[in-house]
C-alpha cells in the first residue's frame, strides 16, 4: 500500500536528505509476507518504497533475497520458545548476510524480524540499526517527531527536526 | 556394525496420522536430494535437519520424531518446501509435530502468549480499555505538539470504515511512540481506517503453538467483529 500511495503521489517522500549523507540501507523480506503469501511482487514493492525513501544508490540488497530470502530465525514463535542459543545460531546466517551488505540500517517490516535482527546484531557485535519503514518514510517527509526516533542511530537522531511538511 | 533396514518391521504410524491431516504433503515422494537441508538456516541445530527429519518420519521413528525439540527451532519459513523438487511439505510436518506434544508441555512463552490472546484479545494480556486509552493519549499528544496533524483522526471501532487495521500488540503496549508515524502516513493519504477492539492484536501465538482451536477462535472472533459489527470491507495487518 505504501508503494501504491507513493506511485499515486499521495506521499511526498524523497531521498534528498540522504544525497550527501549516503547512509546505506538493506531490507529484510518477511517470510510470511513475501514467500508464503504475496510473493515476489511484494518484495519488488518493498524495494521501490525503500529506494524512494533512501535513494537507489544507497540501497543494497541481501543475497539471496525476495522469495528466496533466508528467514531471520525469529518467526514461528521462536522469539518466545525459550531456545535462545538455537535461535541465535539460526540467526547467524541472517547476520552474515546483513554484514555482507555493509548496510548501516536494516528495514524490518515485520515485528518478529525486527526484534530478532536487533537481537542478533547485539549478540554478534553488529553495528547496524533496525528500523520500521514508517520511521524512515516520515523522516524523509520531515514529519518524524522527536519522540519517534527510538530506533535511529546518532547519525539520524536529530535530522529534519523542526521542519514542516506542506501536504 | 551396520544393520539392514527391515522394511517389513516398519510401522510409520505418525506419518499416516500427519498424512490424514495434510493429504498433499508428498512425504513418500522425497528424493533425499538434500536441497531443503542445504538452504535451511536451522540445519545442524540439535543435530537435526529437514532431510533427516523426513527420513525419520518415513522410517517410522515415531517416538524420536515426536520428541525432537528441533520442531520449535524450525520457524516454518517454508524455504524448504518452495525449493523442493517434489514439494514435500516439511513446514506442515513440523506444525503437526508441535501439535503432537501435550499442550502443557509446549514452550511456556508461546503457550502463555496464546492463552493471553484468547483471554484478553492480545498476546500481552493488556485490557482493551488500556489499549484504547493509549491510542487516544498518543493521538492527542501528536495533535497538540505537531500542529500540521492537529486534525488527525485515530479511532477504535468506527463502523463503516474502509480498513480495519490490526497491529502487533507490543507496539501500543511497550513502544506507543511507534504508533504515530504510521498514523501520520495514513492521515496524509486520507485513508479511511479504524482499529477493531475485538482481537485487536496482529499476532497469533496460538498458530505457533499449533493449537488449532485457539488460533481459529482468535480469527473467528476478529472476523465476526470486523464483518458483522464494523462492516469494514478490508483488513490490513501492518508492517
């Protein structure tokens, strides 16, 4: 839906804020949303949205991705199942994939993926941040409030504060 | 010393049980090629992998397969079945292994979240009135402090709204400030939406628990409320 709204011109997102900063982003394809239900077209839309917000040149895909993506290891109840060591061993595959992109930020459009990717980042000593799409979308439109930046790193904590959007 | 496999002695009863529940699972078509295992991040954890699990099933190692904790490490991500040349449905096998555990022996975290959801409408067990209060409080804060959103509407149970939106309960409960950005996007595009108050949370841990009755109950209550009370033609589960 984000993709549709951007295409219809209803969301004035742009990536100008990242032209000079060149902060790199990648995206996690949630298994339930991509492989198990909506398919590759959903993965393509995710990338369209991500690139619209952060800039084509600042987006780096994981390999493999889309319908062939690896699960982060947080799904199916794993985050609540109590097998923490096993869950993190599973997540090592995802962690290595993210590290290989060199991205500073990972879009995780699924609550489970978000929590798991954060956890394996801390556990294995990664330096990336994990963000919702809505956070970066609002940031790119200059409408992200000061209290809505929990998941941003220091590089973006203050960016665009005080700007007003003209819808 | 290696022993020949005595085919006549094999009684894979568990396989037959699962086949009855998942007729298209193709367990007997496995070519043992290992494509599933090569692409599975859970391979080798607890000395188990999808191919081994399927061999155990087909050979009738019923007791061992029912005991394996690997069933709770596999996330049922379905990468194996999508890659499998014979479409052997390993995720549904894993689901049915989970379902074969006595309910009270299944992982406490998942069990607790499932029970909370059945009782309170969300896995965190938060009363509905607290959810509504949080939503209204955060919305008022945004309307007050972010003047360009002074007219932003956020509603619960608004009948006839086009979209019923459900969202993971950890967002309103543990990080309510994360609600705002989505609402602002919805406001900008002029979306006609509401939160349902019944089974308002987007998660469903009963599905992970392999509690058929539980996850169906949650869904049926939600669908009944959205269809018959609110009459929303569309349901959106958020990122």
